[in-house]
C-alpha cells in the first residue's frame, strides 16, 4: 500500500488472468485459439514497411473499421476499435455506466466487469444465474443504470439466441445494454443485426479468440452512431491513436481470410464436442458450451486436486478462486493432440 495511491487504487483488487507458464505445458487455461492466425497475417506483418512506423497511425483506424463493417454488414460509423476488447469494455464502462443507479450484471460472468466498476467508481448489482447456469435475461430488465453480460457467457459457456436478446432490448430502452461477444463465433448467435433497431445496444467483440490474435490486442464494438461517438469522446481524452499501424494491417489480413476462420472454428467446435463426451464418460458433469472452453465438475473428485494432478502432468487448466465455481475446472479447447493428453492425464488421475 502506498501513500501516493488514490483511494480508488487502494481499494482495487486487480483482475488476475490465467497463469502464463514459463516452462512448456499444455496450456488450456486462458481460452486462446490453438491454431495460428490466417496465413495472410504473417505475410502482412513480414511485408509491412518499417519506414511507415515513422508516422502516427490513422487516428480513425478507418481501414480496419471499414473491413470490420464489411464483414459484419454495418456502416463504418457504427464501428469502434480498441486495444483488445478489454480496452473497449473499459471505455464503454466510463462512457455509459457512471450513472446514479447501479449497473446490472450476472453474478457469474467475466470477472473484469466488477474490476472496471471499482476502478471507475460505478455501483453495480449482480444477479444469480438460473438453475441451468444461464444468464437470467428477464431479471436484467430491472431498473438500473445499464446492463452488461457476456453472450455466450464466460466461464459458463451458454449463449442465448438473438431473439432472447431482442426481447430484453424491448424492455430496456433507456440505458445501455452491453453484450460482450468474445466467444460468439464458436456456436453463439450475434446480436449485431439488432443495432439498427436498438440505439442503446453495444456489441463488443475481439480478435483474440476466433481470429487467433490474442497477442496483438485488437477489439471492437458495434452500435448506434451515438454510442460510438460516446466511446470516441472517452478514447480521445486518453489516446487519440487507438490502434497501431502494424496491428491494423494484421487485423485486416485476418478478416480477409474467411476460409481459414471457418475451418479453425469448425475444428475447435468438433474438438470441444469430442472432449465433452470423453469428460462425461470420465464422471464429469460438463455444462453445454457455445464457446472454445468447457466448464466441468467431477461427480466425486475435488477440483483443486484435479487441477494439481493435471499440473503435475504438464497440463494447465483454470481453477477459479471463487465460492460459486470452486467445484469446477474451466478447460480451453486445444488441438486434438492436446485434448488427448488432457484425457489421458485425467484417466490416470481418476483411476
Ligand atoms: N470478454 C470476455 C468474456 C473474455 O473472456 C475476454 C478474454 N479473457 C475478454 C472479453 C477480453 O479479451 P481481449 O481483451 O483479449 O479482446
């Protein structure tokens, strides 16, 4: 604790991401994509003229926003970009959720949301998931200063269909509804087509998961012009050059290769379903997932011991330090070989 820290910083409990191991482990703990990005990304990085780095990047990130707009069937001025969706979320919390009434969010969701609330002095209220570990959309329509949830949700993996999000938006029109679609490409249904009808809907996405570019830090948001302008106002007060030139070039190259994108996500989905069946046979309850991870608990064995046993065998998964999730492991979907190693290790532990 330092006397130089402001009161908010003294109160802060920083978000701790999954461990980044130094030694070689099968790393299934931070929901990265096991496959490399589209080959065009490597080409774009190799061919990028270093001389261009002399100049500041385009403050409007026009080319990247145009590529995103084309890909998702929206207008360029309905697109915002940032350094990873974490930054986009941070800007959205500052722009829209500092209200007199508390922000609503599910009690089990992306653990960064409460961190932003504490950092930006936003009051919030959490709502329990329903009996099927699903986000309670009906309850989110209660009076509030805004709504945030991930769809599909993390770390539970369930996604609501677009029609259910549309029903929520019919009930909530006076404050912003932020839908975080970090995992939507692995079987979820995107709410982006609703932004034309609902000016209070902000959909946030990322290149980190289905585009295999977590190391680049590229995220984005789609919404009405008034929401995008709100984000721009906050962004310009911090850094009017959001995306570096090299990251923009790589992002555009990733979007250009639809074939690679489809092939990767289909492989991840197929591996997920195969892994799910194997875990089931090994005595796990596995929640249905529309993401690139599985949340599972063993009927008899303790999750902490399973986590330790896997780690001893060179496999890293996620065990959350929270009461509600203490029995569960979250397992990111790796390559087929990696998942075979996981299953072999679990067979040895469960034996
Ligand atoms: N939202 C959710 C639900 C996530 O799980 C993550 C990744 N941990 C993010 C947003 C942030 O992703 P990024 O900053 O890499 O775009």
